[in-house]
C-alpha cells in the first residue's frame, strides 16, 4: 500500500468512523480502562516530544497530524506560533472549537496532507501520525517535512513480537470499519535518533528525532 492510498484510508477512518472516539479520548470524559492506558501513554508521549523542542517562545512550529489540537494548545501556551494540520476536517473542527480564545491569535489550523509545503518552521512534531506507513513511505514523508525545518520529532510503533502479532492478524482479517493498521518499525532502519519508548497498557510508541543541517 503506497503513501497516497494509506493517506486516503487514514482520512476516511478519522473523518468518518473514529471522530467521536478521538473526541472522547482527547478530553476529560470517562473512558474504558483500555482507553485510559492509551490516554495516559499519549499524555506522556506528548510531554516527551514537546520537551525535545526546548524553548519555543516566538518560534514557528508545525503540529503535523494535530488531531484535536492538544499539542497545538500546549505549544501556543508556551509562546509558540503554531500551525496545526490534520487530514481530517472533522478533527480540525474540534481543534478549532476547543482552542481557548486567548490563544487563537497564535494558532492556525488547516485540513490537508501534513507533508505539503507550508513554508519554513523552526521545528515540526508528528505524534502518532506517521505510524500507518511502511519504512520507505515514512522516509519520503520525513524528507518532505525536513524540507521545511531543521528538526522533526515524530513517533513510530516499535517492532516487537506483540505488535507484529497484531499486525499480521490485521493483514489476515481486514477490519470492516476500514480502520488503518499501524506498521511496526525496526527502529534501526528508521533514519532518526531514538529518544524514548513509551509503554502504557495498549499504547506503545517510540519518540524519534531527526535533524537536518
């Protein structure tokens, strides 16, 4: 499956099938125990990634695959000028509605391909938005993002026996809701520095960083 086809599947899933799930998961609403572990893991990963950016005051940051805008809001609160992009217009609408009024002057949201050229940025973060792509497509996406910035902090699903079992099960038994299947990555094959792996119940994700000089 190539990048364009995967992108279309991701858009279909998040804009039509999973909007309510992600709206709930990225709020304070009660969720199941399994989703609690995912929420806790994502909170830890978000803090890890933002910590890699250092002092962002006055800097222009791209939140690539921003979803409902949680990282966008944190970065804007820290003084950054943030562009939040997501393939799902429905999630972008939620992000816009949730953004505090006093931060809206430092934030802009767009629906579309996160790798499209949007000018120069001081840094780019892509949290759990590149996890559906094969290694070759991941490298292509990173090259496109790297053309806009000297630093990209992103996540991948690290290859493990547990995740590979789920991946092969997904390949053998396609899901009726067309939900995209994350692609476990061999971290040694990803052209980036491994920062930290977060494991929280059913959430496992590796924070990576690549610098372009």
